[in-house]
């Protein structure tokens, strides 16, 4: 764990929680060369884990993401319900559900077995890292490592420090994440709700407000994002886009638009209703839209296919080797 | 102009304003089969228009968007500074700068020459349609038709009614827009700031707030959008994404996140400063980032290339012929 060199093959990583996200993270780590110890706290997950991970490795093989054959990667994975297999891990990623009591139990089980210098990270996107790290013995070794789905085929990662996180440990994870093929953000101050959520929930607040007023429909909003925002976001992000369309004109629009934006704290009624009716989305075929079992399955497959294609498309417009120098400057200056 | 059939080749369209956006709109209309009468209110634009449009047609040819050779399309375009060439237009699109006095002058010049049943539309993204339509004789024929850049290679379009817009005319434009290869939204009630802007400005308000607090950098925000949001937005839009990730969990995040979001009406200081320094973005090489002339040119080219590729990628995941029936249902139910 020196600053000089990071060799994923020499770094053992633990993952606790083998749900959809956990499986995807395990595959990402295997593909990056790590030995992985996976812990399934739930018997149901333990039973399904092997098949689920094999399925994801198969997707990776089809997308040409694998250097070796699938058997090589599975040979480097141990799935267990016994936390003691984590004993030699340098880093343990927790990706269980967003329940602080469950997370507390999990952290105790982890710290009981790992070394004092092992880093512990949560994939949470809901609970502040500063809060979670107080549940862990030696809080300085705790931080947030938030993946985007599917973890093995997305570049995005939020690395987030809590108030007490040891900066050297965060820097090490930041460097390691580049070996995972990530373009991580490194937030040295905790953001409540994390950065993607914060920004997207600003959108959600506004669109529900427009829908309440009968000014826009779900379909309108989805078109806006699919065809307008989608046509530039992967290339430019938001700030370069402002420069591109003319940053000078923006200020007038700020002045006119801000006072009209929703400032509500209320959960939108339509969301409240769905949750009361136990709607969970495509998982139980009932969400903002309705799904047949075939449709739900098709969406999973389609997303996986699309994701591979946008991943490949984005690779033609890399940040580090950007088409113009300004990108590289930006990359350096923000750190 | 019957409800039965729309044949773009028989419909003459006028465009007033031949800046970057106007040129792009003209090319979109030509490619869709229209005869186009273009008016340049500014001598400088008049001089540059022919070359600019030829350049864009060239891009279309390279992207394989043209049915005929370039000469065919230019033969169907008349560029002039004389409004009387608009006399026979069925539809006139105004795309001059966001200045209400200039727009007033332009509308008078248009209504002086066109027939009473000609539809007049503004590409504005800043001034409410209900306000603009009061500047036009026979306000019922006025509406908003807002393009995304580049107009000839994007599916997004906001069609917006003002309070007095004749719904039959809006429906006709909505149908016509499908002949332009658009997936238009049709807002029957004016939204101040329009829908894309409203939603994106909610993001801008929040990110500037996070930057002010030292919690995130421009680079972080751009990564969030390039690699996270960008990895699903073109496929799913925002609502299906909620279903996909689990709509049931969202409500807890709403409750935790909304109260922390920025509610400010203030223009961010960093934007104020750029405008005071006359920064306009890549146009004058000075914006949120700095650009060399070569970099600015490269960004134009790169955007055009990326846009073609994401357009083609999105075409594999169409809305109407969606991979699951839910999409089609959604499409019907929202109208």
C-alpha cells in the first residue's frame, strides 16, 4: 500500500453485500485484477451470488472487457457468509441496503476481522459519510466509494471523505480507482445526498413541480433528457456546455429562471402514492410505469447493451487525452 | 395545410435570423424537403450566410443525412434581407437574439407581408410565448418552436403554446415536426424558462451552491454528468431511470435531500464575474474555461462529430418502436 506503485493483483478487496450492485462491484474488481472476498449477509443472496456473478462476467466477455477467460476470474473470487475470510483484505467495500442499523452490524463484523490499516468504504448514496464513519473503529480509515451501475462498465465514481477521513487513504483509493478504469470525483468535504443525487434531485424537485401544475408530463421530461440533454452531456458535462452555447447569455436566463424554480421540501404526491402501493419499479413490475415480466427483463438487457455502447462512444472522447488542451488543464487545476 | 396529409415539399418555410442557430434550422428544414426563405436582418449575417449554410450541408453529407446532392438543397433556399420574400410562407420561424424590442420589429416586418393564416413561431428559450404572442397581429397563430443544436441532427424540440395559441395550429406544427425527424414535446401551457432550461437551471443553481461551499469543483460536476448521468440518460430519461434503480427507495432520498437543496434567486458570483469581463464562452475564447482559437474550432468539430454518433446510437433505441411496450403506452398516454 505504498504511494509509489499500485498493483491491483496484489491487493485483496472484500465486498460485503451481494445484491445487484454488490455483484456488479465484485465483477468490476475481478476484471481489474483483484482477488475478491465476497460476503453475503443474506442467505438468499449467498445462494444466487455465483450464478449472478457468472452472468455478469458473461456480459463482460461479450463486451470484450476480459483479458483472460471467465474461469480465471471466478478462481480469484471466494463467496462466503463468514466474515473471517476478509482477514487479509486491504480494502473492504460495504454495499448493503441503506439502513443504518444493518450497516452498524456489518461494520462491527468487518472491523472484528480486518487489520487496523484496512480501509473500509461504503457504497451508500443516502447516508452521510461523516455519520457512518462514527460507527467504525478508527474512523480515519472510512470513506465513501460510490459506484454507478453497472460497476464494471461505467467510468463514474464518487469518492467522498467524511469529516474525519484520513486524506492519504482517500488519495490512495482515488489512485486505485484509476486502475479500475474510473474517472472518479474526490470530494474532500461530505455532500449531503452526494453530488449526483444532489444535482439530479434538484431536477426531480423541479419536474414534479411542473407536473403538479399541469405544465409538463413524464413523457415530456423524458424526451428533454433523452434527446436534448442526452445529445451533449456525455461529451461536455455542464460547464463546458455553457461555454459552448454562450456563457454571456446565461446570466439573463439565470435571473429570469431562478425565482420561478420550486423551493419545496415536500415529497411529490405521485411518489408518495407509489410507495404506499408498494411500487418498487421494474423489480416488482410496478413503478411510475407498469411492466410485464418480459418488459422488465428486456429493460435489464437493453440497459446493459446501451451502457456498453455509450461506454465505447465516450471512450472516443476521453478527458485526459481530450480533443483540446483545455480539458487537460481543467483536470489538473481542479485537484 | 389540411389535417389529412403533410408534405414538407409543398410547405414553404421562412426563417428570420441567420446566426449559428438560424443557419442550423435552415439546414434542418432544407434536409426535410422544404423550400426555405431566409431573412438576414443583420448585413454581417447576410454576407456569411451562404458559406455557413454550405458548411453545415457539407456536415450533413458526411453524416449521410442527405437524400440528394448539396446543390439540390441550395437551389431550394433563397437568402435575402427583404422580408417580402416571405409572402407565401406557411410558417415563419424567428430566431433572432433574445431582445424583445428587436423581436417586436421583426414580427411587424413578418406580419406585414405574410398571409393571415401563416403560423409564426419563435425559437426563443428565454421569453415567455404568452408575452411574445401579444406583439403579433392575430396572436392565435403564434407559438414557440425551440430547437436543440445542431437543429439538423437532434431529435429534441420544444413546441410551446402561449395562453392564446390556437391549439389546431400547435397540433399541426407538432405533426409537421415529426417530418423533421423530431421527437417533440408539446407544452399546452407556457413554462417560464421552457422545460429544458427549467430543469437544467435547477441543476445549475445547485452546483454553483456546492461550489460556493467548496464541496465540489467544476471538474467534479462535469464528471458526474459525463460519466454517470450520461451513461443512462439517452436511453431512459429520468422517470424510467427511477423505476430501474428502484422507485421505492427514492422517497427516503427525496426527504433527506430536498431540504438541503439551494433555494437561492441570486446569480452565482462566478457567472456575474465572467459577464462583467465580457466572457462569452468559446465564441470569444473566454468563459468558464479559457480557449485558444484552435481549441475553440476543435470543440465545434468535436461536438458535431459526437452529436452525429449519439444521434445514431439513440436511433437504435427508439421511443416509438421501443424495446418494451411500456414506452409506446407512455407515448400515447401523455398526449
